[in-house]
């Protein structure tokens, strides 16, 4: 994820899924090793509005700066 801010014009646009097809959850962090989302965020993605998806992406970006996800 980049640290570029989300511009207001982007909020209404439909963001692409952050899924990178590496679907494995790090049990200690509770996050997907591929995209960095929680299981709740992954399951909410499909029914989420564009604004909710942007909020998830911001949470993933912020989390990535402070959490280490271990690979197996």
C-alpha cells in the first residue's frame, strides 16, 4: 500500500479489491497475509459501499505501518 492520501474525488469511485490471491490468515495478527485485511473486512467488502471500501483500504494502510504479518 502507498502512503498517498485519498482525494475527496476518489471517495465516490469504486476502489479495486486489495486481494492479491494469497489468502492465508496470520493467526497471531488476525490478518490476511496477502492483503492485510481482517476476516471481517474481507467478508464486508462485497456488500460495502465505495466509501466503506475506501475506509477499509485506509485502515489496511494504517495497520500495515504498525503490524508485522509473518509468512510461513
